[in-house]
C-alpha cells in the first residue's frame, strides 16, 4: 500500500512539517522517538492495513521547521493540537514512542478532545531517583545500541546502508542525527522530568502502555509507575524486546496495538 | 604587544595510570582523587606564580572557569581575581571569564565584575566565554540548543546593567527583573573591556566582530589550528571592514624557557606530557552535547571539543609538540624568535602564556616565569607599536589608588 509524503503548514506557516500518510480506516497518528523516523518501517505499513496512519515529523527534526517557536514540552503539546486542527483531525488514535510517547501523554492530558485512544510505548517524562534512565546523549555507541535493541547487529544489518564513499550522504546523515538529538535536548535536557507528573492525572481516555521487557534506556519499572498514574490504563510487556520493539518484533507490536484499538 | 600569564590551575597529582583506569578527567572523575590538603598547597602555589608574573612585568594575569574536572580547578575565577586584586598593583586582571549563561540572574556577574573592577582600581578585563559543552551542558545542565541564545541575552543584560544610568526593567526570555540597578558600578567607562574566548565557532566570530570585542583563541592544539582559526577571523574582519588591529586578537600559548634546548626537554617534557595525557583525557561522549555546536558550526568543520588531546594513533613526542607549535620551548633566544614569528604571522597582539602546565612544580614554574620576564618579554614589546590597543584596561591614576597597606 505504501505512503505519501506531504508538507503541512501549521499556525499560519509558523511551522512547515513533513507528514507521511498511508492506509485507510480510522485515523492513527504516530509520534516518533528522539532519533526521528527515517523510514516508513514495516510496523507502520502493517498498521496502515487497518488504519489511516499519519506520521508527522516533529518541528526541529529533519524535514520539519519551527522549533524556534517551541520552548518546552507543553508548547509541543499545544502545537500538536494546532497540527490536528490544520489536518482536520479529531478523535484520533494517538500512538507515541519514547520521546513521542511523552508528547502523546502531554496531548492526552492537555488536548483530551483530540484523542480517542492513547497508546504510549516506553514514554519518556517521568523520573524515579532509584531508577535513573540512560543518558542517551552521552552514552557510548555500544552501550546505547545494547540498551535500544536485543540484537543490535541484526538491526544494523537490516537497515539501509549509506555508502561511506558518498561523503555528502554521510555528512547529511550525521547532521540529521545531530539535529534530531539537539531538538530532543530542547525538551528533555538534562533530565526528562518536565512536569508531566503534574498533568498526567488529566489523561482520561482509554490508555495502553507498552514496554519491552529488556528496555535498557527507559527501564520497564516505569511501566507500572505510569500505569498507577493513569486511571484505568493497561500495561502490556512484549518479551524479548528492548527499547524499540516496533523494529525488532513488528508483528507483536502491531498486534498489541490493534488488539487495543480494535 | 602585550604579554600575559595564564594559569589553568590543574590538579597535579592524578595517578600514573589515570588514563587507563579512569573514564574521564571531566564530569565523572571520582572525587576521591582530590586531596584538599594538596589542593590547599597548589592553589597557593599557583596564585604565587601569577603574582610573581605580575611582579616580573607581565601585563596581565589570566584565570578562567571550568567545572567538575581536574583539568582546571577554578569553578569561580572571580574568587581568584579577588585575591589577586589585593596582591598586585598594575597587572590587568584578565578573567576569561564568566560563562554568563550559567548565572541567573546574570546581574550577579555584572555585580561581581563591577566589584572586581572597583577593588582593583580599574584593572578588570571582563571575559565572556560561552563555556565548554562539558561545563555548560553536562556540569551545569544547560539545554545545549538554547545556550547561545541565553548567552546573548545575559550579555545584553550585563552590558545594560553596567551602562544604564537609571534603574530599568528587563523582560527577557530567560531572565525577568522588575528592577535592574547594580551597585557598585564598574570603574572603567563605559565598562571593562570585553574579551570573548572561543574554540573555533563561526557563530562566535561573527558576533565578536560585530561587537568589536577581543577574540581570544583558547586552544593548545598548536600552530596549524591557530592559523586556520585566526586566518578565518581576520578574513571576517576584512569583510566587515574592520581594521586588522592585532590588539583585537588574543591567543594562548604554552611556553617554557631554559638555558638550553636539551635542558628544556629535561625540565618540562614530563609535566607537559602529564597535561596532554591526563588533563586532556576527555570521554568523547561529554565533548559534544547535541545542539551545542550549531548546524553552521558543524558544516563549517568546527571540531567537537577536545582541546587538542592526543587523538589515537602513535605517541606524540616532545619534539612533535615543538614542531606542531603546541608547545614553544628552548633558550630565551629561540623562544623569543618563535613567539615573534607566531604573533606576527597570526596577528596576535595579546599573547597569553601558559608557563605552568600539567604537573609542573612551583620551583620550575617560578624559574620559567623569571626567565620569561627577564629575557623574553623585553624583546617582544616593540611588536605592533604602530597600533593602538583599544582592548586594554584603563586603570585609575596612581594618586587616586588605595595604598593597600593592610591593617598596619
């Protein structure tokens, strides 16, 4: 089925963002993690068999501008309310992963009317002193890869390669990564506890929490913590996955999500 | 030209196997490695070394700011400048400086620097570094991508606080103050000269050029990198139609004098090696917080921070360091010649010499300072005499200066 990519203008052109859309059905908005969403991955394709998947790139990540108009995570949530208006969307299924999960949780609290059901995969946003999350800004590459994936080598092997001789493409990939993490830092540096705990009680739509049981970046102990703070929420753990279950076990991830969304 | 003595104030007792056993000299270095008794001794030695430099005729003495590290033990340069203000008479107090985005409200910096300027009789140079990524993002938790914006706002507030004759309100993005009215006021008018130390960020060059401040190239990476950075800076000055006055440029240089070239190696090479091997043992994950370098900085080829640390590969020898110019050493004649060449070629009117580095002890440092002051300094002064130095202190005339007699 595939997807189409378009540019969407939000708040009278203050933001011009890249949006991918694919599939038919109830609208499902997917909010990507800190690293951005470089590819229309298999899990998005699978979801698009059942839903109309809308995958925007956050302002400040490669392909979307307007970061200068956002100072913090609340600004980001309000921006997404404007984005939904610009897209003519209401009552969406909102799915967010990690940093995208933190944004989705904020939208669930601050923009209730836009969200029909909420899916938060390993959302950022809460902090327990006894269980510090990984400093992914400073962690060595090998430590980070092990925190993200059960089998880093397999994941790396399956990803599209850039020819190291292609200096321009290499430089662009490096710059894209730097841009994504720099934008992430604007919302979560140096610790991602930015007030969600004061707003999370307002999440009142059906909510599913998903965690990889080997998540090395955002420890699974945060699952029950979120669950406690969101009334009536469900928590599903996907065994044998780490911080990116949608990449390592896309079928399981999609099944868990669609079982919940119906 | 003007020549200054710059002291990093390193911790000199890191263990032999520091590089192998420990993760980084910055940010997560174990505090157990710091012995405050030893610290007491070395702070006082280092201050003596700076005071002695002032005594033998150096124009200025420089201190700077770093956090959570053993590379430079001065989290608060203003404290060092305060004690130096009372123990020196004529030397410029070059505070390089306060990382102004770290202080809230930044009027604290305006106040402390005004205090220093008044206390010293108008001898303060106000250095405003952005601060390294280790200091600002990792040690002080600043958001990397907004650091520069916050820095500029802090700068605007400080300058306005120094120059506005009436109390004013400041409605900034990072600082809001209903009443800005700092006491005391700086002695130098309109305010102490501003120096901006930098790595090699084009963003910084543009701004420093526009503001007509002094740009200080703080790097120990040697001649080639200094030439690249300062060459680009002079090109920018040319494009902006600013006169290529060498006094608008400062540079650090490690410098060691001895009676012979062989003696120089014997006296200094071990301590210098300690500096490059241990003091620059930075964990790379702490040297480039995402967003610290702007897109433009990255695209211009500005390296991540590392201060010229040993980059992989083979061992760098003393001879290599002399050749690359990261260290200038030898007889007074040789050192004089190299410094003259370097400053002429690069257009450096304010030379900041590091005469203590790494684990170099007090006795050897004092001798270095003495030889530099007696045999090298007098042979550098004539350089750039055709230019006016508009970036230097304007101290109070002698008749108006306090006697500094103490309680006697």
